[in-house]
C-alpha cells in the first residue's frame, strides 16, 4: 500500500522519468546519462553499495583497532603532503561527544568534494597516528534530513551510482518518494513455486528490499532474487545456444577407426596424462555422435592441449575429412606447426602452414592443396579464414586462445566446412561457476595436471632486504646459461606512484651486468620492435628480459627459468599466474621470485603456495569479482549486473536446471505462460533475439 500519498492514476512503468514529481527536464537529462529514461529504469537503478549506519557510535567511543561507523560535522579539513610524496586528505569530524580526525591517503581529490560544515557518515578502522585517527573505507555526505541518523536510530543507507547534476542523495530521495507507487506495477514473470523453493522474495518485495532495506541482510536477500532472475535469463540463452549449435544442422558422425589415432599413440614419446586421456575420451564421444561438437578445452599453459587437439584432428583425418588449427599470432602458429610436424612425421602426414606473411606463390600452393584435399591438416593464423581459402572437406575446426578471436572470425573459419565439429582451446582457466556463466553454451573439458618429467616452478616471496641476493641469483643463473624475466607494473617512474619502473630497471641492470644482454619490452614500444626483442630473447641473444605485462601469452622459451616480479601486490592473482606460466617450460627447475613493495598480503602467500590455475582463478574471482572476466565475452552480449560469483553458484546451478526444463518443454518459449519470460530475456540480453527468433 502506498504510504506517501496515492499514486497518480496515469503512472506506468514506461512513464518517462521527467514526468515524475521532483524530476523535471534538467534532472531527466542527468538521469539519461545513467541510462534511466523511464520509471521502470528508475526502479532498476539499484544501489551499488550500502552504508550500514545501524551501528553508528559516538566518536568518543571509537577505540584504536576497532571497525566503527561515526557521524559528525566537518569542522576542519585540508591536504597534507608526506615525505614520500603521497598526499593525504584529512578532515576533522565533530559530534556531541567530541572530535576525531579522518585521513584518506592518496585521495587529495576529496578536497574538492568534502567541505567544512557538511555532515559525514564515515566507516572504517581506527588506528593510532599522533592520536586516534579513522581511516575511512567508506564515507557518505549526508543531507540535512539525514541528521536524524542519530546513533540509536539505526538504518542502512543505499548509495546509488550518481552523475554530475544528480547526486546519489538526490537519487535516493527520488527513489524513496516514488517507490511505493511503482512497486505495485511490477509483474513477476516467474511462477512463485520457483522462487519460493529457493527462499527468495517476490520481485516487488525484492526491489523494496534492495532500495529500502531494514538491514544489510534484507538488501542481500533482495539482490539474490534479482541475481537469480538474471542468471535464469542468461541460462535460457546459453542452453538455447548450445542446442542450436549442436542441432541446427546435424553434424558428422565420425567413426573410431583406430588408424591414425592409434599410430599417434604408439609413436608418442610420452605417456598421456589422465586428464589428457579423459579429454580425448570426451572429444571422441562428441565427434562420434551425430550432433556437432561444440567443446571448450581449458588448461594452463604447458598442460598439453596441443596433443589432445591433434588426436581430434587425426580422428577427422582418418575419416577422410580435413582439420584446421587456427592461432592468434604468427609466432604461435609457427610454434604449433613445428610441434605438429614433429608428432606427425612417423605417420607420414605433413601439416600445411598458412600465414599472412608468406610469399604469394607459397600461399597459393598451400591454398590449392587445401582446396583439393591433398593437405589434410592446416595450421595458420587469421589467414585461414580469408575468403580465398577453401577446403575440400573440412570436418574439424580447432581454435587456440579462442578468446582472442571475435565471434564472427570463429564463424568465418567454421563456415568453411559443412557443419564441422568445433574445439576451442583456452589457456585461461576459470572456475566452474564462471565457466557456466560465460561458456554455458559449450561443453567443457579441463586439463588440470601438468605432464610429469618437466621442471617444477617454485614461487618464493622475498623482502626488500633480500633484493641483493635475488639479483645475484638472477645473475648466476644467466651466467650459467639460463635466461630470466624481470616484470614490473609500470613503464616509467612517476610522481604519483612510488613504484619501480621497467625503463629504470632495464638501465640499472644493463649497467650492473655489462656482460649480459638486457632487453626491454613494454606496451609503448611499436609492435615490430617488441616482436624483435621477443625473438632475440627466444633465440638466446638476450638473457634478461625486463618487461611490463605485455610478454606474449603462450610464448615458449624453455631456457627461461627465472622470473622476478616487482610489486606483485599491484597485480591480480590470475595475471600473476599468467606471468608465471612463461617459466617452467623446460626440463630444469624454475624460480618465480616475488618482491612485494611492503608487507606481504595473504593473497600473495596463497598464490605462492599453489600452481593450480583453476584454484588461483577461484581465488581471483573471490578477490576481484566478475568484472574483468566478463569483458571476454562482452561481444556475445553477456553482462551480469546482479549476480556475484562464486557466492551465487547454487543459484546459478538451479537457474541452469530450470532453464533446461523450461526449454525442453517449450524450445522457443512460445507458450502463453512463457511469453513474459521470453520478452524479458530478449530485453535483457541482445543476443537472445537471435536465439529465440520466431521461425
Ligand atoms: P599447452 O598448449 O597446453 O600450453 P602444449 O600442448 O604446448 O601445452 O604442451 C606443452 C609441452 O608439454 C609440449 O612440449 C608437449 O610436447 C609436452 N607434453 C604434452 N603432453 C605431455 C605428456 N603427457 N607428457 C609429457 N610431455 C607432454
Ligand atoms: Mg598452446
């Protein structure tokens, strides 16, 4: 029931916000910048965080070491420089009980936001620095009406994404003003049986919980309902895409002939790992089925994906089909060609290499062999998917580092066959929950264990006092004929950040080790210059490669056995793991040495303790959330706003089951009861339109 006056009879969810009381033209323009155009958009403009003012205490009671929330008026403020060049914004807050100083290191810009006379809600830890000092992890400028937020009143404040001309305070008051009129207009598209079973609230209740929570737990309950709906819509799309990819045109049912595949097994210089065997079994099952294969093979660098892909390619070839392997760079394509040439030599098969940089005549000859079928296995770059390339009978497409290709590029190569099977390779392990969210349209195989008999990578963390010893170790290794990477977070030293930089490090090491050749690569070098240095490193002409994070993924320099990472605290764990994957590729043991800038955070200790890319991906996801990882699939129209992984994994699993059930009964979501579900998925995910097109 509306509590703040009755709803205007004409109010609808599609009413433009500018017609809502208190909004008007100017604010409507600002709202538009936030993507809020209609009343419905306003309702779905959700807080991005909450401030828990339910535990506000008087400043006099804030004790050193405590995690507290306080409200006070700003009585003094200013920016203070420190010796290390860091600028600290500080403000003194007063309430009825006394005063406390707050400090925001490195956030001098707050001087433009926070003014004397304002009332602030701050939350954070109290420490001792010339007296009690609060280091706020959160703060909120409160309005006049918020001053009733006395310690005992207790409330959870939503904080909304804001924009110029529209403060989060204003948004909060506008949402609050219209919420009770808008909620009755919300229609729940899911049957109550579904959400009730999960102990989730109805949609309108969830929105109320999110906008006007009585407690943090309420807000979380509301979010979970919104997350479930989002995951459900997403899984509808992914399950549908999976069905389409497999069934749209029936695929090739390859037969296991134990001809070339058996010959390869016999000729392999090593025993396959259990994970490799399992992946080959899964691929064989897919390929021998009449449906098309659409599988993703994930595994860290060095887990042996190539040979698994080769088994798949040979299964196609022994069935008189061709197979193509596409890699994102010429360096990687050449590397694959070398590996395949070696492995295929005993079988009398020569892979056909096709690169953009090849001379025209050689390219023409290669294309001819592919077109006539004389070449049975093709390896190449983007050159493979060009219009002028035709295959006689392409039965399998393998795409390495699949995320480096766009959807259309992959489709272009796949389109060169008649419903060929598709195997995608990825060296970026991701947790199961995220894989289901991002790649739920693909079947998945994982390589977790590394082949035995190769050197191990030991990761150690060293303090500043060990720097000399670390450098001596690097020098000794290089003098003994091995090579080293030294990785830094930035290219040049700067005023703002007190960090070691790649250019200065390269100069310093060059001067220190005149007998060694020190190379430098970073993102500001031209691509061909970078390539030149990388090749020199690969060929052993450069012993120490100083680099930012640009070192090419998948680059294989088995002789590089040392990696020093400066300021590892500045990197995400997945990124550190990618970097570390560049060493440990030869027979000897390798060393990854982390030199943190200060105290070692626990996250780095956890990183040093494991080499399992899937475990690290899980930690990384917990630490950073899904944001960055989602980028990889953005081209497919996947954007997740409410769900959080891995926490929401149980919701995700249930959403996938339900989506499967709904689609099994009504593949196009055409039934009357399912129309609202379909409409919402279409509205939420652009790609759904193509997947649920009528006809
Ligand atoms: P990825 O592509 O997954 O990074 P590769 O396929 O390049 O890994 O394999 C890395 C190295 O491991 C190659 O030199 C390959 O010959 C070797 N290798 C692959 N499988 C095995 C195995 N089962 N036992 C020993 N060595 C293996
Ligand atoms: Mg590889």
